């Protein structure tokens, strides 16, 4: 697969709208795999790198907002940094990399902000594809209820209308990736069980096992 022919690890991505349960499932899946003895890198986008921090600080708040195209470019630069500094080295070491959000997020969210689909596809076509993208699907009502319960500051995407468009974006762009759709309205333990079932076959090919 693309620029890491020498990769031995497994690259998993957890995707979904805001409040879908990505962070919850990332933690559960990582601890499960660690208990099984695998070396796991838990990571996410936007990253904690210089551009990732800028995206979090400014791009996701109403104040000092970037244009959708600027956001798209910042996500691309951040992804490049993410791959080179963390993902490639970990895969080369045979680790399981689990990233909360990756390319499909950029596509779905930029789509929701009104960017052109063809432009989005060409800007995002060069990145290494994950072995499996796990999409946690929740309807916008459920997502907004969870975000409200969670409390804290709201990001610009966290409205009903944006979540509806983001979900539409995911439906369009997921088909470009090897993915599974998990019903995220179930309780966390059931979502987790489905994810483990989906990941299990990929472990058989890991480390020559
Ligand atoms: N399956 C679930 N059912 C109900 N609530 C959930 C579920 N998964 C996560 N939550 C809750 O919803 C909120 C958002 O979850 P989180 O894992 O942070 O989602 P994300 O990272 O996708 O935004 C948290 O308060 C979390 O405890
Ligand atoms: Mg989260």
C-alpha cells in the first residue's frame, strides 16, 4: 500500500460524526488489543502538532474562523506531519495504529461546509489508505443530545444541520475506503463488541501470525 511497502503493522481508523463515540471506542479497542499483547499506537487527527493545534484553537471556533478551503489545506498539512512523524514509523515497527479520524473526516466535513466534491477528492487522493476504516453511525438527534450531555464548549460543526450534512458526506466518501459501518446508537459495550468482531480477521495477518 502506497508509500510504506515495508510496513508490517495494521492501520485502523475510527470515524464518525461528533458525539458518535469515537474516543470511547478508541480507548476500549486499544486496551483490548494491548491486553492481547499487541503494541498499539493510539492517535488522532487533528494532531497535537503545530498545525493540528492551530486547527483546534482557531478553525473549530466561531472566532477567527478559517475558510473551508484553508481548513482543507491545514488538515492536509497536518496529515502529512502525522503520517511522517507517527504513523509510518509505528507501522514499520509492526504496531497497530488506531487513529481517531483521518482522510474521510476531512472529506465529509469539508463537504458539509460546501467545498466541491471533485476538488476534495483530488486533494485527498494521495494519502496512504487505512487497512480498515470503522465508521460509527449515529443520527444527528442522538449526536446533538450526547454533545449537550457532555457539556463544554461547542465546535462550529456541532449543530443538527451540520451533523446531518457531515453524515451525508460520510455516505459519499466512505465507499472509497475499505470500511465497515457500525450502528453507534447501541450502548458502548455492544458497539465495542461489533468493532472487535470486525477487527479480528485483520489480526490474523499481523506479524505473520
Ligand atoms: N454508545 C454510546 N451510547 C451513549 N453514550 C455514548 C456512547 N458512546 C459514547 N457516549 C457518550 O457520548 C459522548 C461523546 O462520546 P465520545 O466518545 O467523546 O464521542 P466522539 O469522540 O465521537 O465525539 C460522551 O459523553 C460519551 O460518554
Ligand atoms: Mg472525540
